[in-house]
C-alpha cells in the first residue's frame, strides 16, 4: 500500500480512480479488473482520522 497526499504531477496511467466522500483513491488497473467492489471507509475520533480501502474480488465472499 502507498499513500500520497499530493499526486498532481504523478503519472496515473497505470491506475484507475475511485472517488467517494471527497477522497480519491488510485487503484492499479490489474486489481480494478478483478474487483467486484472497492469499499472506502473513513473514521474519525477527536483529531485522529483513519482511512481504509478494501477490494472485494470476484468469486470471493467477505
């Protein structure tokens, strides 16, 4: 997993963009082609923030 808060100049051609709740997540095209769903979850407690991204693959139950 890689996290970058500034990717405006990055080459995004190898990635697919998923946007949800004001967050943009770049997912490799290989993973996106095998994913049935991409789930983005944001949690906040006081001044702490967590972000989790889960991919549900075709043919696999979660």
